[in-house]
């Protein structure tokens, strides 16, 4: 797959995505919350999307990880139906640089859930802030979890493991990493992956 055409970072819009799920396996676990922040390279938030998700066939999965993200069964029952939420997030991220912390996790869930409801979609080009953080710390002197990076860069997380809060924190970390690495255009972004 070809790399995306180079664009000045200031003119680039990043779709920074974060999901909360019932577990770690996209084949059996489900998305229960999704959020995205559109932020440009100047640090301006262009738009946001945030919803609790009501999975398809809720009786067919185990509602787990509530102790982590705080999303109850009742909240899920009142959430946006999965198909609608997926349509919104795919539309929201289309044409932007899809970005997430540990991006393969979020991508695997979005793709599995989309396939589950007959909306097969793929993320072809994406930026992983985890990979970017490792690039910025080539000597591996620090930890690279989202919380560790927030601590390192002095970024306040409103509520850890809440999709919008984590997406906003990831967007802020992204801009700090881009600055630290001296990236001026998208062709200079280390780790801009193409599948």
C-alpha cells in the first residue's frame, strides 16, 4: 500500500480514536464505548464524537471490564446501537490520519465489529502513538503506556479508561511527540503504517 501523500503537519487532521471494550479479544469481546477527537497539527480541536455503544445481540457476550471503564450493563442498554455508532466513527475518521495509542487494538475491534454487522471496513493507513513514543525514546529510558506518557509530558487525564478522556489525552500526547521529533510533514511521521 502506498504511503499517503505528504501534507504539512499544520494542515493535517488526525482522527484520534479510543475504544472501551468488554475484554481484549475482538472475536468474542465487544465495544461498549467509542470516542474520537479530530485535531489538526496546530493543536486545534476540529470536532469530537463520543458515545456509549449498545452491542448487537447483548445476550451473546459477557459484559466484562466494568471495573476498569465503569460502563454498566444499564448504560450499554441505553447506548447508541453498534451499527449506528460504527457508521458514525467510520464517517468521522474518513480522510483523516487514523491515530490511536496501541492502534492495532482499536483497529482490530473496529474491523471485527464492522464485519460482525456486515459493514466490512479496514483501516489501511494509521499512526500509532505507542510506536511514535518509542521512536522519540530510542534509548527506552521511559515507559510508553498512555498514563506514563501523560505523566512524562504533564498531561492531565480527566478520567482514565473513559474513551473521550483517553482520546483527548492521546491527541495532546500526539502533538507533543510530533514536536519532540521535529516532524513538519506527514512523510516525516515515523511509524505511519500502511497495511
